[in-house]
């Protein structure tokens, strides 16, 4: 079964990273898409750039829509895992899946240089989301109380993770998020 997906991210890379290094990191995804390089990844939407590396700004831009099958997620996960050590900081990668029944599902992936950097990016993203939702109904003081609680939850989770049996550090994580549309 084929599915339409949209991939969106602006990923800052460490200074000096070359296009070739990024394409090597993205190899599992490029291979899945049957592309020799980022320039060969064309979006179904003509106004989307696909995958592009702005080498003067050290920024990998992902804005691509395409049809994929079941093994797409494995290829994307492997590519993000490879990409993590090349990242300047941890950021979110939005993946939107368009179901055949018209519904859409959004997933939020995080890619970054370390597990701690990813954890902090997840914290930042959660605080932004919670603040935006609560600010529509409540004042700054009430929002600050909830944000402080979210902050404590993230601190507690990180401390628990530190005492758990050590697992290999991953350069990306996955979460879910309410759907957001990108207007380009």
C-alpha cells in the first residue's frame, strides 16, 4: 500500500559539513527514493524544493512530498540517525502522513548531535506547544505554573533515563503532534 507523505525540516549543520557528507548520511533515504543525490529528490508538489543543502548557511532544508511504502520509515530513521552527528543542534522534523480516507497523521521526529540535545529540543517544543494552547484561555501566571510542571517532568524523565540500563545513544527520536499545515 502506497501512502503520500510530507517531510519538513530546517536542520542546522555544523560548520564545514559538505554536501557529500550529508548525502552519505542520507544514503538510506536516497536509496529508498532511488535517487543518486539530493538534487534527484523531486517533490510531488512543484513549489517544494525537496532536499537541499544551503552550504553557505550550513542548513539542510527538507520540504518534500512523495508517495512511499512500508519501508520508508526505516529508511528515514536510518538517515536521521546518520545525520545526527553532523547537526549543529537538535531540531524537529515534521512528517505528515496522508491517509487514503482523507485523514492525516503528523509525527514529530527529532534529530540532533546527542540524546541530551534531542531531549532539550523536545522540552522546548513541548513548552512552546503547551504555552500556545494555554495562552488562549489563561493568564501568564497560570501558564507559567503549567510550564514549570512540564519542565519538572522533563528533568525527572532525564534523570530516570540516566539510571536506566545504558542503551546506545540515538541521534533521533519520534513523537506525535497535532497536525499542522505548512504554507509555502
